[in-house]
C-alpha cells in the first residue's frame, strides 16, 4: 500500500506544477505538520498511530482538490484555498484527507477495485506488477483508489461510510492540533455555496451531500470539542 502511495505521489509531482508562492506553501506545510503531529497521538481507539514519512506539497492549479496518499504524502491544490479562506479552514480539508490515510480507505478501495476488475487470482499479479514497475496497466486505477484520481482523469468514489469516518476522525485531528473543529461547519457551508449552480468539482463529486455532511458534523462536534485546546 505504501509502495503504491509513493509511486502515485511521484507520478503526481511529475505531472503538476508546484506553487512558487512561498507564503502559500509555508501555510500548507504548517497546517500539515500540526495535523500530522496530532495523528501521531491517537486518543482511544479511533485510529492506530502511523509510522509515516510526512510530506506536504502545494500544486499551483485552479482546482478545488486535495488528497493524502498512503504513507503521509499530502497534496493541496491552490484552487481550494479561496474556499478554505483561513488556516482553520485549510485544516478541515487536510485533516479530512489525513483521516482517509489513517483509516486506510485507499487500501480498501484498491482491494475492491482490483478484485472487481480482474478477479481475485489476477489481482495479486497485477498489484505486484504495478508496484515493481513491470506494468503500468493498472496504475491509473490504483492511483485513483489511493486518492489521486483527479490528476489522472479517473476518480473512484469512496463509500459514504468511509467519508463519514474521515469527517469524524478529521474533527478530532483538528481539535488535537489546536484548530477549532467548529470551523468545519463554516467550511462545508462555503463548499455548498461554491457548488451552487456550477458543475461539481471532482474533489466534491464523490462526497455525501453538503447538507448531510454539515448535519453529521454538528452531531460529532461535542466529541471533538473534548480534545480542543486552542494554540
């Protein structure tokens, strides 16, 4: 899974233009490091402490997109920043994506996609070939499963259960990192406003309805607030 994540990460960086705006890149790095530090100290049984080599990159592209690949490789597109607006708003997005990595949702989707596409017997062979570089046949599908689908024109939807889990864990991550988890409500209200009357962006297209998400977030806030200590 981590080998696939690293391969997908290299593929993304080879295709996209990194931001030259030092202020923006520094902000993404700052938020990412705080969320990553929170991920290393899980409360209770919500997730296992990861052993990731965290990296944070900002891509200069007018597209509301962000993802975290297995192994802690985080990419944020500048197109999402007008929606996040604030440091706390950006933390909502980064925490959500980190939560997907902590819960290994990419591995779940990758396994499901492999079996559905080529059958159980061939899945191991295809995965091995992709990881070792002997075949690129399945790379776009695997990248999409790992969370980088928007960069290859092929996006695999996560289940609503996975999205809900990432939202819930993300709120706790924010709180542990010293960001007010209540900012998640404002962020998703802006997401909803940004999508009104427009074609929905790829990053949003596989997510539950904004109304449902906001309602769920409000319901989970009391749990997250127990961990919130302003910094």
